[in-house]
C-alpha cells in the first residue's frame, strides 16, 4: 500500500511525519511525501530516503486581496494536480500534519474518497484541520482539550512522534552547577536572546554557579558570543545544536518557545521548562500549548512581552534552589509523553486504509482519471 504524507514548511510538521513514514516502511508499505521547495521537507525528506512530490502553494491568511486570490488559484490548481497524481499513486490513506501544504493532497483525498487521518499536535487546531474536521476518518491529538474540535468517536490521544533519544534521557540529579538550556529553535529567538544577554550582568554580580547552553540562531550569534565571552560566565553560545537530546540531558531547566515539537520533546525527556510562546504563531497556538503544559504542572508560562533579563534572572535563581519543584515539573512533563506514538499512528493509518479499501470497493469504482 502507498500512503501520502501531507504537511511541510517546518520541522514540527515534517519530523513527526518522517517518524511515522519509517514505521510504515518497516511494515512493507510506501510513504509518498508532498511538500514545497522552500520548506524543510525539501532537505529532510530525501535525506530520510523517502520520495517527495513538489507542489506550489502558500498560506492565505494576512495577505492582500490580489495575493490572496493568487494563493487561492494555486490551491485549486495544485488540488487538481494532486487528484491526478492520486490516480497514479492509488494511495490507501493520507496522513496530514496540517498547515497550508497539506491543503491540496487532503482536498484531493476527500474528493476521491481516500481516508484522511490528521494529526493535530497543538492544543488548538490550525485552520486546515478545523475546516476538514467533520470529514476525517481519525483525528490524532496531543492534548485532551483538543478533543472538542473533532468528532469524539474518531479522536485518539496519541501524542506527537518524537525521536527515541529524548525518551532515553535519564533524570538529572541536582549538582553543584545548575545548567540552563536556552533555545528559540533552529532560527533562534530575538526575545530569548535579548533577555538572556540582559540577565548576564545579574548572574555575574550574584555569583551564582549557573552554566548556560544557548542556541542563538545565526542572525545574532556573533554579537551574543562576543558579549558572553567577556561576561565571565560559564557556558557555550552556539548558532545551532546538532545533538539536541545531548543538550537536553545536560540541562536542569530549559527555556524555549512552545511549538508542538518543543513541548513534545520536553515531555519525552521529562524536563522542567519555562515556556515563552511566540506571539505571532497561527491562532496563538503556542500560548495554548504552554497553558496546557502549565496546567499539568510541567512548565512555567511567560508572555513574550514580559520576558526580560530581570524575569530570566529571578525565575532561574528561584528554581535553582528548588530541586523538589524541578523534579515535580519534570515528572509532570514525563506524564504527558507518548513513547509509542509513531508506531500507534502507523497502525491507525493501516487500519483505516484497510477499512477504506473495503468501503470504496463496495461503493463502486473511483472517478475516471
């Protein structure tokens, strides 16, 4: 059987889909990805050994009238092209991570009667997944509060597939030196970078035994590395961390954004965190993710506008001397983890594919190509 993997643009869409594709491949089936040239899928999917069909599509939110009309036309044209591709691929089911990249293959699947299984890793679904919710065969979620957006009898809490290395990270015992990992994602975060830099004089003056591991992104790395070098503090300032599980393992506390991938990795690793949601994320989903983590007792939420050097210093200083609280936060995070998510998602896809093939066969032939 062939399964179409829809969704791209960011690692949060692509990396979980690759994890599911590997499970599909282990079962002897084919995973066919659909994505764009400018998304990270253009690099990650071929590197993982899977075929990638390119489409030209973009989002339609926050655009001018003419640009929005052009984007809608591309959506229609690419959906028609996907409908034709489906005639060749004959997919048994479509797995969608959501986002505008998923639009054409999902619409083509619905038009052809191909089962659609969506994964919604955020507490609040994006526009694409909300729109198609009534027609999906299964909705796979990461937060209990997301159930209300999908048909109850077709929704399952699977969690987001996360690399096994995160689950293998052992609990870190308190030591003489307190290690803080700061990461705003592969591109870095100006807010997190600036707050960290503003906090360095406070840590130096207080003389606290704190070590920093800071992924800055490339844009601000040179200036931050220069300033940190003269701060007298312990740590490393790098543009990109290739081995993030290893960095997690060293950390007593993690300060980061709250995209679906980030909060899922925190849960898998069982790490206490301070979450600073990106305020311009679609539908403010990062805030909803952080709120869910905070309600579970796994994280502390701070808004982007309030995240300053002073807040950075005060929260880290307080948590450094509260090992019991850090341990409780880590345990609460671990309680949200789903270790077998990729395997379970693949099982659901194959099950729905078998059901779909029977229902399609009984209903008659597919539309003529």
